[in-house]
C-alpha cells in the first residue's frame, strides 16, 4: 500500500508495472487516472490549483485505503495525488488496485475514487476568464460515496 501527495507528474504505466512486478498472485490490476479539464460548470478553466494540509491529507487517504482493504480481497493499492498549479490535460490523480480477480480490483478502484472525491481533504481553485474561484464539493460526489455504506 502506498499513498503519495506530490507536485510532480507520474507515469501510470510504470507505476502499474512496478506494482505487479514479482507478485505471481496478482491476476488483475484496475486503475483510474483523473485529468484537468478545460471546462467546469460552464466556465473555461485556464488552470487549477490544488491545496492540502501535509500529513492530514496522507492520513485521510491511508484511512480510505484501509477501508477498501476490509471490503475486498486486494493485494496492493497505490494512490498518487498531485497538488500545486496544474493546466488542462495535466494528470491529477492515479488510483491503482491489484487483486487476484478483476471484480475485486474494479470495485475497490471505484470505491477508492468515490471516497477520495468526497472525503479527501483537498481544496481546488480554478482560474477562469472571470477570475479565480474555489470549487465547491459536488452533491454527485457525495452521493457516489454514500452508495458504498
């Protein structure tokens, strides 16, 4: 299990290859990559700045991973979340789950993303032609996380 919050980009392929290397029990790897869009809520987005509280954020992500491990038979999990100023098309987040079977990997990966979107302490500010604005939490993200209760 690994959780990283970083400013630099990541190589999803290399991260997945590293996870499965040397573990013959792994039969499935599911992943998700989130990317900065150039449009949000009807406004053009020139850039996004993500902020967090070091230590607190990593702990929250580790708790989300621990919850996933109680629900599914998974071998490994990686979450990489970027902070700082990002441009449209930049990668924001990577979630990778390794398990013996695809169903467990898919479900755990989806759960992790749903919980990450709704419960991880990140703050997003977008730069638009009208100026900077903080991005509020979406009700749809909360609803997605609530379905796992």
